[in-house]
């Protein structure tokens, strides 16, 4: 079986890096500033978890791209959608 690489690094390692980044985003997220009005549950949930979830989807996408292209495409689209949702929610004020 041939190892798939990106920039000379195996995709398995890239996927693991994405998982580490997602673990960091569990603890680092855009918390409300002092004096800001309370966020809705939906906004809070998106800002709290969607960035992490996008990195998890990206890791799955990278790690499955060579073996399961259809699954990789689906998780890549999920990664893009969750990150876009996070970004739009973060910057709509």
C-alpha cells in the first residue's frame, strides 16, 4: 500500500496534527467580553464547538482522502460548512 503525502508529510501525521489543534480549540474559544449582552444558546453553541468540530472533520477528511474518497468528500464539505458557520456567527455583530 502506498503512503499518501502532502508536502512530503504522510496524511496520517497531518490528520493527527488536526486532532491536536482541535483539542486546543476545546479550551480556547471566543468567550463573551465583560459587559456584552448574553448570547443566545445557538450562538453560544456555535462559537463554543463549531471551530473544534471543523478541525475534527478536517482530520477525518485528510486521513480518508486516499482510501475512501466519497467519505473524504463528505467530511471535507462538513468541515467547510461548520467553519463557515463559525466564521459567519463570529463576525456578525
